[in-house]
């Protein structure tokens, strides 16, 4: 950690700009039909597919959003038939959100197109040492995303 806040502030500003640009570019690299889904809907659905059923509160906490925002996301996913709900077998007061087969299929197709583009861009533009740096940066970014200050 540094005692001078300027480098951290500059890093934060540049990182936010880069993430915004990359996110917009990744969105354009998917099929037009896939662009109907908001980023928050896709990340939530992806989390459910990868980590298994969860409550709305657990998803809101994991995605760093308010429960009300998560409720809106889940309504859209449920209306589209991408998620379903069941009672939690260990606590009947809770409702678990599950991905449907349609939801799993969507998560398999959208990231594939984006990963293909991003992988191609990385391969075309970066040296091996830069790829290693990018991997380290991704790990750091995930750590930052999970920090509660």
C-alpha cells in the first residue's frame, strides 16, 4: 500500500475507463440477438449456472447490488424462462433460484463469442509476458471486486 493517494486514484480512473471500453466492445462482439440481455442479467445468470442455486439475497451480495436491483434482474430472467425457483429444502422460508436448460444454453453461447474475440485480440496484440501480466491483473481485479471497505 502507498501513502500517496495520487497513484491509486490515477490507477482507479484509468482502470474504470479501460473496463468501460472493454465491456462495451465485448457487448458488440456477441450476436445481435444476444444484445437484448443487460450485463447484470448475464453476470447473474452466469453465476447461477457456475455456482448452482442461490437465494436472491445471496446473489445480490455476490454481485454487489441492492436486493431490489437483484429482484428486477431475476424478474427479467424468470420472465424469459432462463431461471426458475424452488423452496430451499433446508429452509422452506427461502427460495432458491435455478438456471433452466435455456439459461444454461444462453450462458454457453454468449461468452463463447466474446471469449473468441478477446482471445484473438490478446493473441494478436500481446507478448507472452504481457499475457502473464494480464492474468495477474485479472486476479487482482477479482480481489478488488470482493473487498468490503
